[in-house]
């Protein structure tokens, strides 16, 4: 057995570090000693706070005790029967939890390229989520884009929009610190406002409204404003996993203006590569890691906090109290 510790939400609003043990990997499995994990402030704080309707898909997904985490880099320390292509000592990008170890399926791992730091590679899961949002939204060269919400996924989607040739790329958020980082991520303009209060400024900057609007807050109250930010026949992409119902005047704000409303949950990736839909989660993830290795993607400016893994409870409490002053919170599991 391999002894260590893992992060747990024992009940809504609670977080702790608990002792845990991991056995040797079975067939098709790999045992990782964790090196770094990234807190997904949107999904994981929603899980910790239980800020979702009791009869929603969120409630079916979040059960207490809940072990959070899905953005990790670890070192292979044992390989199960039948596993090919992995050896002890390799670094792997994984969906493992915030813990000292992770017992995972080898088929879900990707190697971290030489020269890519652990704290960069841990962004891979959120990066591929943002990539899927752009593909779902069909962002094209020269189109105007508004991103409502400048958290981690919003910052990554902003960068990918610039790489796709979108112009202008406008970030909307109420937190000035997040907008400062958005400008470093490549935002052509930033607006410090709620979505519904940014309409006039977006219309002036984007010639009457944006071609594509991304909702990346997860707050359902932002959605009606996002619809108003889009031009006639524009597209609104729900990338932020809304937490609950919202009232929308579909006739005035969507139907009569011919808007497309597009869901972009990570599960909308194709399960397998096909000629017309080749961009699976794994393929997007490989692209992001390749970009990091080639210097074509930047995430270091998104890291605002680096903490030892044992301080995961303190990190979550800090974020729950005020997430507006934090961006990327990386937990280092290589130190005690």
C-alpha cells in the first residue's frame, strides 16, 4: 500500500485533508505520485458550497463526501498489467484529484513534454474545455467576440480566440484584477460591468453587437445580458456550466433576433475521432501541451497562488471567501 493524503469536502461548505492509501495498479492502470494540481474555481467551489438546485444535474454529480480535482500532473511510480507506453519516472497529465497519489486508467493519460513545467501542464483540462467552446461556437477569423467572465476558462478562451484571428476580443467582468490579467492574455478591450450593463459599450466597440458571445461565469443571471450583447443572427455559447434556472424573454432576445444558443459542456466533445469530428478531449489536450512546448501558449501569468498540497483546505477557504483576487491556484504535492 502507498500512504498519503487527499482533499475532501465532507459536507457542503466544509473542506479537510484526510489520510488515504492507494494499492498497486490493476490491469490497465497506473499509479501516480502527484506533482501538481490546479483548483478549478468554478466547478470545485460550486461543489464545495453546494450552490446549485437540489434537483439538478449538479446535485446528481456532487455527493458528499466529495473528493475534488480533475487537473493534475503526476509521476508514474507503478504500472499495471497490460499497460504499454508508460514507464516509471514519466510525467503524465491526468484528471486525478487533489491528493498525494492517484490510481488512474492508463488510457486517460498523456505525457507531459520535456521543458513544460508541472504548473503549466496542470492547465490542460481547462484549456481543452475552452478549446471545445471555441469549436462549438465556430469562432472565425475576423469575427468580434465578447467573453463574459474572466476566470480561468475565460482567460484561456480569450487566448484561443486571439489565435483564431477574432477581432476585437472584449472581456467583461466586475473584478478589475481579472480584467488586468485579461489584458495580458490578449483582450483588445475590457469592460468592468455586469453583462446587462455592458450592452452600449459592446455595441460601440463591435459595430452593433458581437458575432460570438461566451458566457463563462456559470452564473445563470448573466445569461439574459449575454443575449443582448450579441448582434442579430449572432451566437451565444454557454461555456460556464450555469448553476440553476433563469428567466429569459426568448421572443425579444433570441427568437426575433435569430440568435443561436450553443451548449459547450466538456461532454459535448466527440467520444472518438471521426473524419468530420476529430477533436476529442485527448486531441485538444495534446494540442495544448504541444503549444506549451513550442511557446505558443502562455499560462504562467494566470498563476496567482502557489501552495503546498497539504494546504489545500486553506486554499479552498480563501477562494470561497473571495475568489475575485485569485486566478490560478496551483497545489504543489512534491513538498511537505
